[in-house]
């Protein structure tokens, strides 16, 4: 297995039960298919992996109040088992998860781990929500971002493809590629 660049970090976005459970309103149907590709990336990145979790938090300021009015099933305590990592993701965790109440995971907390202008490889769910939100914010802050398209799952195949297409418009700051291309 090739090794990742020494300045690269793999960020696995929100590999949680709420996005993997077929009974969840937020299930990313392609979730089972990304576990193998993420495993391949994780093997190359060693301990330079950061796993994130979306949590609802409390208070729901501003537009988040409307969001949770639309999705009341997700308005649970942050420690609810629905927000736990899926079993497969536990092997990717080498440090505490980065938990955030926002779609995008880029910010001070992530920068304190990966650096201010890192090279990031993004994988996870959902391509059309938390992955794209993280990619755009990280690129805006000066990070170089690669999105492993076959290690991401969207709310459906169409939305996954659309999000990948939009992110690819941000080249050269964001590159959408396959796991094979990233590891070559």
C-alpha cells in the first residue's frame, strides 16, 4: 500500500450511525460501499487521520431552529447512540473525534490538529452536505483539498455526483479524484 504525503491528513467526515442506518431519514444509501475505500486510505495515512462527528448541540441559534423543526428526529442529546461512529470507523480513530454542530468541519478545532494550510484528503458523508461544506471552507482558508469521490457517499447518487461536480470547479484548490488516483 503506498504511503500518503507526509504533510497530508485524511479527514473522515461523519461516519456515524445516523447516516449509515437504512431506517434513518438521513441515510446515505452508498455508505456501505465507502468502508473499503476508506480502509485503503486509512492504511496509507497511518495516524494522520481525523474522524469527525456531527452533533446537534443545544439552543439551535438562527436558522438552525428552522432546520430542527424540519428534522425533529435528529434533535437528540449529543451522546445519543445514533451519533456514535459505525463499528468500521472505530479502526480509523487515532485521536479524539472532532465533534461539530455545523455541516462544515473546517475551523479552528480542525486547524489546531492538521495545521493552517494543510493538504487534506476528504472521505465520508454526505458528499452533498458535510463533505462539500468542509471542502469549500478549507479551500477558502488556504488548504489544498482532495475529495476521494469513491470514499464518499451522498444523500443519493445524483446528489453525490452533483456535489463532486461543483467541488471540481474549485480546481486547483479542490481536486475530486478516486482513491487509486490519490494513492498513486
